[in-house]
């Protein structure tokens, strides 16, 4: 038995060969509270055919030890992952490459790859408190970012796409995403610009040209712009039409109480972009955080807000038309008149009575 089996001796040690498996089994036998493990599906630790380690996991479960495993669930690893789920809480992270485990928050172990990126029977063991605490913090962070493996399995098997909400901090990434989702649009694009400057910046980055191409593909595109007054709105709409953008555009003067540019694509995803400095002309200088989501509740909320404002814009337009007609006929001093019509049969009856 190696010195590494004594958890009271603080050390960093590399264990090789069969001793690596023996050490893992020994550590697992004395776990009392929790085993956390993040692993590459290629590594030997939790492979279905590894009978001794599987039996050790089953024993931990029977003793009431909490088991948390993180793995990249793919089409190739589904069967193995389903087996693991029987005994442990399993989280999924796309393309996870980390490979380490922590026992009771006190002992760290990890299989080490060789120069050819192949797993060898070499195990790193550490029980130095500060190092283990750091690795525990890393695992807890990864666990908080993972999604339940059951959801990922259902997504793969049924072709479902799980809900996501992403926060984007880099303006360049936000710009690329905005252009990409317009390029991929198939049915409808709705965009709400909080200011005329926001529309101008979108035009400068080529977004309006892409919208024009989307329309050629049969995509329905509607743009709603917030302006301070009708004059600004009419001028903006006139310039917009002069540039021959074949986009259904309207403006609204109602206060939006937001500085976010909001885009909804195919009623499936929405992108909200925060504006930090409205005075700047460059997209990168004005853009703050952005939120991209396919959450049904989030998308539905964005659509509802857009449609409500669009209807309000239509009503405002109709009211303006009524006012124009009212002013047009105001000087004619027209009077309301009521016309009464007698039925022909009634007139004939009176004529017959007069002849008699």
C-alpha cells in the first residue's frame, strides 16, 4: 500500500499501473459524504466495462454518498451515461475536457494523458488543502453551468433543442450573431429600434442589406422605430423608402422606457442589445451587454411587446388620417341631414284613396 493511501499525510504523488486502480478503490471505500467527478468519456474511470469501479460506485450509492458527475453527453456516450444516471446526479457540458475527481472535498485525483493524448494508467493524487479547495471551487462552478444529462439525452434522441439564455459581452460577437441569425432566418424577422441612431448603426454594419436579401428569400420583415416626434418619423421613413429597402417599416412616438434594440427571428429566438452611449456612431463603441435566448417565455414576451407597439403605431396612423380629413372638410360647414323614405306601396295606397 502506498503512502498516498494515508489521507493525513499532505502530498502530491503520481501513481502508475495497477496501483492507480487500487488507490481509487481505496479512496472510494472511505468516502462518507460526497464524490465529485468530471471526466472525459474516453477515460477508464467510469467505463461500463470497468467492473471493480462500477461496483465501488454502487456501494457508495447504497451508503448514501452523494455522487455528482459531469460528462459530455453525445450520441456515442448516451448508453454509458444512462447507466451512470442510475446511481448518480449527472450534468452535461458540451465538449468538456476536464478530467478530475474530488473525494469528500479533501482528496484530488486525475488520470493523466500521455503525449499522444491517450489515457495511460497514471494517476495524479493530491491531498494538499489549498489545491483541493481550488479544484472543488472549479468543479462547483462547472456544475452550476451544466444541464441535467437527462435533458441532453432527450434532446439527442428526440431531436429537441433545449432552452438557453446566453449573455454576450463582446460587441464584435454580438454583431456577428445578429448578422448570422438574419442570414439563417426562414420565416419572419421583427426588429425594434429604440432610436433613429440605432437604425443608422444597423445600416452601417450591413444589417439592412441582409434583411433585403431575407425578403428575397420570402422572409417577412418588419421594423419598428421609436422617434421623438412625427416629423422625425416621417423624415426617417422617407429616407428609408428612398434607399429602396423593401422592408415594412413603421415608427412610434410612444415612450418605450428602454434603450434595447430587440430582434426576434422565426418566433424561435430573440436577441436584445443594450446601448451604452447613444451619441456614438460606431456599433462597438455604443454596444453593451446582449442577451440571446430561445426560451419560449422570453421570445413570446418580446413578440407580444413588438405586436402591441405595432398595433399602436397603426392606430396612431389612422388617427392622423382622420385628423387630415377633418381639417380638409372643416371649412365647408356641412350639416347633418336625415332622409326619410316612404315605401312605394304606401304611396300607392294614398293615391288610390284620393281617387275614391
